[in-house]
C-alpha cells in the first residue's frame, strides 16, 4: 500500500507543480516528478487487480488489459476535449481530483501482510 500511496502522491504533487508553475524549467521538473510517481502505479495496480480475483485470472487478465488500453488511448483524448470545451484550468482540476481519488483508493488497499 505504501508504494501506491507514494506514487499517487508524487504524481499529484508533480501535476500541481506543473499547473502552478510559469517557468518552463520548473514545469518540466514537475512533469518528471509526476512521471516518476505514475511509473510504478501500473505494476502495483495490476498486481492488486489480479490479487482481487483469485481463481479467476483468466477473466481478470483480459479485463485489466482492456481497461489499460482504454486508459491509454481514450482518457487523454477525452481530457483534451474537456479542456477545449471548457478551459485548461478545468483539465488540471480533473487531474488533481483523479489524483485525490487515487490516494483514497490506494489507502484502501490491504496493508503489507508481513508482520
């Protein structure tokens, strides 16, 4: 659970830093921080999703692949449409809200079973 919380927190902090910055170098550094945070989330999420479906891996695996494909292909386009229709500020708020939801979900993951 701790690595997921750290990843979401880094991603959220990087997004907020990029959003708030008016200096390109600082914005770039903030995007790097966000990328480092996001980088470890897929393997953690995949492990959590597959662990939540014991005995049903043949069903869970393809669903995970479908959800991942949708997230990679459609969500950035939908976020772009949203920012075109409303404003860039709205798009950034969506990113911050999704990061906050990720923190809540990561906190709900079962803790380390090693005692």
